[in-house]
């Protein structure tokens, strides 16, 4: 399937994106360089097909290194057969691009291999830094959500207390809308001992009861990690799953699901 990178990824190289999306694929990719004319206006990786392993990049290919006299002549700009000459030159350029495509593909695969090695070295370095300076063993972490967020620990001094950033992180992890609510809580009935509280609601649709229980269990380690590293120590953090949708009905009688809300309409 041909996919287009519609996100704002103008600063990300194609090697980095392909290595992130398909770490198990290396020598199968074929490259078609579309020219650097596109580079000032769009991203490096234009399209990719994960079925045929074809890539279109906004880069100049090997043909760009050839003398221009081999591709175009002044005779083609003269009147008379100008249109025919332009078509002939374009056909010649396409033929040369196809001829030198293996060289472009070879160069991309080598750069992809280098990107993969650098990524692996950075992962080893990150595990060492987290274990040495933060006393956190990333290799022993089994929760995938916590592993993704733990990579931000080297920047925790700049990120701690940014409540909107935590909302964006949750939205990216669970690919859903996240609502953020501020409030107060107290472990006693004494209102003088109220402390600030932040609640993140994950708005996820079409969850079964079993999926909800599994997701709630996966969120608990993530909530503890975020509360320890990204939330101020005097703020209570809650992360809950909500499903704001039409309540299921049978014979016009409401059936409450696992977190239904009853709203009085006037």
C-alpha cells in the first residue's frame, strides 16, 4: 500500500523514519529520487509502499552528478522541433534515472544501515545513562507505554511540571483525545489540607469490558511513572479511561456500561 507522510516531518530524514517504522527491513527497499526541487517545500520521504518496498525521496540521484552536456544540448532550445526535442530529452532522462536507480538504492541502503547502527548505539547509551544517573533499568521494563515515556528521562529537569505536555504524551501513546481537568483533593475531611489534583481522561471509543480492564491495568504502571517523574510531588495525578458515546439501549431502556454518565437534561 502506498502511503504518504502527511505529518510535518520536514526535518526528519528518510533513513530515520524507515528505520523507526520498519526496523526489521533493510535490504528490500528500492529508491526513486525525485530531485531536490521538492526539498524546500516538503519532507525528505515523499511516499513509501510497504508491499513493494518502493520509496520516493526528495533528493537528487546519481544522474545529477553527470555533466549536463550529456543530458541537454542547445539544439533542443531552438525553434522548429523544440517540443519533440524536449520530449526526447525527458525520455532520455527517465531512462538514465532507471539505469542509475540501483546506485541510488545502494547508497540509501548503506545510509539506512548506518542509521540502524547509530540507533542501536544510542539505545545502549540511553540504557546506561538511565541506569547510572537515574537508577532506572530500561531493559527490565516490561510495560511498553512506560518504556516509551522513559526515553524522556534525560530531559526531565526541563519537562517536570508541564501538565499540557503530559496530555500530549498520553494522546500520542494511545492515539486518542485526552481531556485535562484540574481540581483539589484531600485524604481527610479537613478542607485546609486540600492539595492540587490533575486528572487526564482518555476518550477511547468501542472498548469491551475485557479491553477496558486490560487497558486500565496497563495504565497503572504508566500513571505511577508519570506521577514520579513528570508531575510535581505535591500534585495528585489520575489517568482514567472514559467513553463519551451514546449509551447502549435495549427496548428503550438504558443499560449502564462500565463508566456511564447520567446527565439530567432540562
